[in-house]
C-alpha cells in the first residue's frame, strides 16, 4: 500500500504520516525518499507551516520566458475550462511571473492559497511544492494535498513540469497546473508537459530571430571603427579592435553580465572596470530589449573618488577563492555598489569578511536587543561605512525601529549580516521596511574548489599534499571557514613540519571515504543525517529514532553517504 493521492487509502496514509512528522518528528520508512528529505529540510529550516500567506518578492515580467510562455499558457488555461484548474508560471528562482485562471472558482482557489504575481514559492518559503521540486530536480512532479508540508496547500494538487532553455539546456522556469485535490491530476500532468514543450519551441524561435537583430545592432555600432562587442551569453560578436583589448576571461565576465541582464530584465550596471583597469561601458544592444549587451571598450581611466565595480574586490581585501560560487558572490556585491546590503549565510561562512571587502574600514556594531544599541547605530551612521553584525538577534519591534533609522537620511553605506537558520520575524521586518539588496554568502561545501587555497592561506606556509587536499574537499564542513581553520591548525600541530598529509588530518575526516556524486536531494539527506548524528553524539540508535527511521535503514544510508 503506497501514498498515492488519487486513492482514498493512499491519501489517508499520507495525511497520517504528515501529522505524525509534525507532532513527533517521525517518518515511516516506506515514505518516498524525496518527500522525506523535503519534509526534513523544512523542519531543519524551522519553516512556519501554519503561516496563512506566501511572501511576495519583486519580479521582472518582461523576460524571454514570460514572452514565450504567455500565448501558450493562455491557451492552456482556456483548454482547462471545466476541469477546475489554473496555470502558474515561475522563473528559475520559484518566483511567480504569470497566473492564468479562466473560471471564477479557479481564481478563488488561487486566492485562497495566496498564489499571485510575485509570490515566492521556493522551498525555504513554502516547503516542497510542484514548482520548487521541479526546479530542484529538473523533472516533472505531482505534489498533492498532504504531500505539501505547508498547511495552506492541504487541499491543493500542483502538477509541475520544467521549462528548459533550448540553447543553454538549463532549466529557466517551471509550469504548474494547480487544482483542487479531487481533480484529475494525472491527466493534467500530460497537459503541463505538452505546454512546456511548446514554450521551449517558442524560446528557440525567438532566439533565432533575436540573433539576426543582434547582428544588425552590431553592424550599426561600427565594428570596423570602434572596439565593441555584442554579447547575450549565446551569440558572441567582437570587433577586431575589441579582441585586441579583451582577454578571454574578460569576455566570460561580460557574458555573465549579459545573461543576468536578460534574466532580470535590466542592466546590473552601465560601467565596469575589468581586472587590468580596462574600462567598458554597457548598454542594451536593442532598444527596449534586455537580451543582448553592447560593450564599448574605453582606455583604462579612473575617476578619483568614484566607486567602481572592478572584479578584484575580494582579492584586494585578501579574501581567497576563485570558484564559480565565490566569483558570483563577488559580482553580486560589486553590482550592489553603495546600496544597503543584507548578507545572509550559515555560521562561519565569512559574511563579515565579505562586508569588510565592500566597505573598506567600517564602524562595526554587534546587534544587541536593547535601546542603547539603537543610539549607537544612530551615532555610527555619521561615518562613511557601517557594518551591523547578527541582526537576527533583534526582536520585531526593535528591528522596525532600526529599519526606520536606516531609511532616514544619512551618509553611511550600511551592510547588515544575518545568520540563516536563526531567522525570526525581524528578518522580514528588515526586508520589507529597510528594503536592502539581499545576497547569500555560499557555504564552504558549495565552494569546495576553494578549499585547497583556503587551507594553504590558513596554514601559514605549510604544504598540503594531494591526498590531504582531496580529503579536505570530501568533507561537508558544517562549521564552514571556522571549522576549516580549526582543522588546519590541528593538522599543523600534528605534522610538526612543513608538509601536511592526509594522515595528519583529524580521524573524522580521514574516515569519510569518497562518496559518489549526489543529487541535490541526496546532499540534503546526507547533511540532515550528519546533523542528527552530531545531535545524538554519535549514538546511532538515538539518531535513528530522531530521524524516524529504522537502524538498518540508517546503517545503509551511512554506508551510502560515507558517514560510517
């Protein structure tokens, strides 16, 4: 007997499993692994499953995805009349960028579940659903009723399918057919998949026509006379004069800006200074269309006192790393310029270091939930730069007063840091009332390519052998940079010499054999098991009970994930 939502018994079993999990944190062993992992992630993230609304975020509506999907999904909504179903389109961040409901009752259903333009349907916001799961896995799914951990969705079925960019082959969004629990979900699954295929064909057609328009824009810009380039992440048109000035990595950097501009519907900046001081001006290649960047290269001039978005921001501040996740973070911080920032991340990921790189020499204040602290903030705002650490410590009311203080006129550039997993209402208060640019600092396990360089930096001149570097890269680093520094210090002491090999590393790292490449869901499950083992002080019987699984199942997973 399974957990099918289209049978009475399956639905009852699923509903019971959810109730037991929410009250006792136990899960049946035969619950699908992806669903168990999703519920656990929501539990660890302390998702408020009883919240009666979905957070709203700003979304760009003039994007290639929306343009391609609108006629297809409008027709699909028309075809669904009589089936009691609505159509929802999300971008790759699980933000709703389109809703279609051609019946009054269907529109009322969307209103009940608070699904509208700008709704944030990411897993961190609403738990697993037919959109967040599709974006995580890249495959279609049916999530119905009590499979949702979020209370608001208990009478809803969400049939989701991915939209894949036909050129880059990356998932660019998701289509979901949303209906009541008693609707024919399996039939709707086929309709959703057919619709995504039609959207992908529209994207391909638009891309072909778009390339011709880019070529025309390039020729009009005068490639024979000026150092110019036209880029969109797919098409690369570079004049001879520009090719003599731009290095391959410069082109890659500029293409990343072009891709982000197309995705977000606007240019992140209009002027950029590259690593070697070369200045470029950026503007849309096509009027009224963010898909394509015209780059004009200028001599490497600097204006005194002007803040640039040069991409050596972290290196200049002594921060090590060159992984894609780290470079992406650097670009995000550079694009933010002097706007207020909220840096989020796990404990120990280096939020303070990133903030100092952006601010230079700021006044640093540790958040304290007391009135005197706000007076300190008011005084500090007379300085050029202010760093507020651990704002998650603030109660809701004090966070609101801080937001009002930060909104008032002052000369300071302000960055606040917030540790994820400890968020309270104050985080939402700051987001809505202060409106900073939010940037997530990646965890160390998301930038494993940087670990050898970081270890070398922390190691004060010792050399790490290849086996030591490989062992360090296999570890999950729940303590992030703080844990890595401690491990390097312990290994140095153990080696008592200039060379550190794997045998000098702590046993808990050496005993973790290389495990196969994991899916995102498997990574989440491995992390959850590792966390519970630490909570249980290594007691496997207690860990199995905390996880709600049998000991035999736990032992299998420990072997599978290299946690023995």
